[in-house]
């Protein structure tokens, strides 16, 4: 789903159409024109009308739901494992994003004759209790990208999305690639559509510091394919100094990079082209992280741990000892695209980058997708209604919600900044998926590998060979157990601890 690209292209097309009123010489050699007058012939007009009608009928941007669908006011409840921010509003606050959410709800209700309700939050323990009781209390369950996703699949708690009527997974508003990457068995348990907010970690940078220190422009490096780990370290080291002159690394000094959470170091690994796990040709997850390249990456990443004068980790500090990017003396900071809104208030200008590539030979930038997982509880009683509502919500999101979300993400100040818009476009067009994130991020063995960046940068883990010897066997046992349990659920065998609902 390269929505921002599509939106920008659409804007360009509209601009071209506005300028289409200029008269042009008639090409009398073209079919469908009268050689004497240059006028379009009646036959050509009829042909064009037929083509336009066919194009309208086959409009790929329109859903295929029948206007005759009527679910008699049935309730569709949206449940959220964390919170419903940006997914449901009682009334609009007048902003474009809030209007889009409100219109999505009302249009869905009117088109399908349903009533949308909210269950927020639905904690995992409550969700499982509802399932065991056969309670159809929620028809959509938006789960965190990590928490309990593997439990939900191993326990058989989720409905097979491929079995839902009315859903067109080939449509642009569904991300079938991600869904296939996360399909580890016979069933599609996790959905991804434009209804779900996209999220990834990024690098924000101080453009004023770049100019003041005569550094290479990170945007030029980015668009030339030269934004690499080596350049990240080189630029970070170039600006770091004891600005306050007290011979102590503390607030008031200038740093190359800071981060507030060790998990923000994970994205360096993904960006460098290193995956924790991949699905093989037989559909089985395999660890792929134990390579020479990963060992080299660990050695390079260790700088973030061993050079506190350059790389400042707020997660190690008390609140009174934490540095702030907003103060203007940090070149790079771990961030997210949404922070451009807040950054519009800073006294300096910022830029937004993906995490750096491994080297220039790496063809693509890679941004790890941290988005929530769209799931449907296995206890739903009316798949027809559920499928139709999910399809309409996803389609409607692609028309109004997604453009509004991008506009809010960019913020007023940066929406007119061509370089920043182009960089944000690149970020959202560079999402990749790692099954270890969604299914095994908190599991024994696999967790240590997925959080390798945190292990290096936060705990100083440098001996990768020894690290693999310690954790690899546990990781493979975790994956094998997952497949054993999931396969049993798919074959209709309940868990031993499960109470079968009547």
C-alpha cells in the first residue's frame, strides 16, 4: 500500500488537469476527427462514452459491496487491546482527521444499516474469557503488534479472515503482502488494511545543526542512496562535544544521537537488511539472523553503547538528567513521523529520515512496520455482517482517513516542505515485516534475537557467536512449539486448559 505515493501522484494529475483548457492544434490524422472541421465525430463520441462507462464500472478504487446489503441495525463492536485513539469518535472536533473518522462511522452505519459501538480497552484476559464463554461481544479486535498475538493464534481464538464474505483482499485498501507474510498456517489470522494506522520508528534531525557544522545534507544522502550506517556514525561524531566545558557528559553538551527507549534500536537492524526470521517455501518460520553480516553489524552498533559522549541514552538516566532534542543541541534522535507535528513548534527546522541502510550497495531502505494487527474474534455469529463492515471501513479509510492522517502526520509547517514530504513518502513506501516481531518478540530465545539492537546498545552485548550459542536452541524450540499448538487448533483440537463453549 503506497498510499502517499498515490496521493502525491493524484495531486500532480489534478494540477495537470487544471491546465488542460489551453487550446491545442487539431491533429487531423487522429481517428475520430473530421478532416475538414477538426471536430470529434459522433462515432468517436459514442466510443469514448462507452469506454468511460466501462472504466467507471471497473473502477478499481470502488468497493464491490451491494447497495442491497441491510443488516437491520445490527451492532458491530470495535474492540481495542490498547486504546481507540484515531479509530472512533463520539463526535468530530472539527479537524480533518476527526471528520474523517466520524464520517467513516456514519457512512458505514448508513450504507449497511448497522450500529458501530466501542469496547475500549479489551484486555487480553477479558478477550479470552469472552471467547471461552462463546460471547460475541466484539466483531473486530485490534491487537498490539506484539502482545499476545502468538497466544491468540496458538489458542485458536481468531476467525479465519479468508472465510469472511464480502471482503476483497485484492483491493488497494488491503495489504495482502503483509497478511501473507504473517500467515504462518492454513488460516489468515491477521489483517492489514487502510483502517489500521501505519507506524514505524524514524530518525529526526536538526537541519540548523547540519548547516552550522558544514555537514553533508542528510536529505541529499537519503535521495542519492548514500544514507548508510557509516554516514550516520560519521555525522554523529562530527558534532559531539563538551559544549558546556565542564568535562562531564551531561545536559548542555552537544550529542550526535539520543534515544529514549532501547526498543528504538531494533530498527537499525531491520534497516541494515537483517531479519530475525523469514517464512520458507513450505510456510515455516526459520531463524535467519545468525550470519557473518549480523556479527559485523553488532560490532558496529556497539559504538552506541561505548561512546556516551556521542550517543546519549535517556533510558539510562533519571528524568532530571535527560537531554531533549527540542533544546537544539542533538543532531539525530529516534522518533516517528507523527512527531513532525510537535516539531513544527521548535525554534529550529527538522528533517525526517528512515533508519540508515547497511551500505550503498543495499538497494532499498527498510522500515519495520510496528502497526497494530487487525483480527476478528472466532466467536462471531454473523460473518456476512462482519465481512461487509470490515470491507466498507477499509475502503472508506482509503478515501478520507488516509489522506487526513498523512496531512496531520506532516504537520502544517512541513506539509509544504518538498524534501520532507518526499522523505516521509519514502518512509511509508519502505515498510517491511518480520514475523519474529508479531509472533515471537516476547518468547524465550526469539525475543533475545528480535531485540538484538537493544541487547547491544543497552546491555553491551558484543560477542555475537556466544550470544547465538546461548539463545538459538531456545528460539527454535519456541518456534516448534508454536507450530505444534497452531496446527492442533487448525485441526479442531482444543487446548487442554480450554473449556469448550456450548
